[in-house]
C-alpha cells in the first residue's frame, strides 16, 4: 500500500473516514510538556491489504483554544507499539 509498501514512516490525523480496528489496549508510553502520550496497536483494511499500525494519542495538559483535550494520529508508523 503506497507509502507503507515502501517501508516509509508516515502520519495521518484521525478522522471518521479512516476506519480502524484495535488490536490491543491504549497504553501510556510517555509524557511531554504538552501532555501524556498513549499508543495502541491497530489494523486498517483496504481491499485485500491489511496494515498493522500504531495509533498515537496526545492527551493534552491544557485544552486547545477550541476545547480539544486530545490529539489522535492513526497511523503513526508501521509496527508494534513501543
């Protein structure tokens, strides 16, 4: 599948048009000044192809000016959670 087929790292902001399936629990993996970092193994199916990816969530210490308290990115890069 495109970028993943070339074994390149990539990042996509989570949205409703990108369905995924959890392969494990969301786990806290670190902390930044902006908030806590969480990761989760997921899979995305596109036709016959399946990608196993890492979903990354930043739970913000302070909400954004729009009131968002987390930022979510699936996928972050191919592979299992750190």
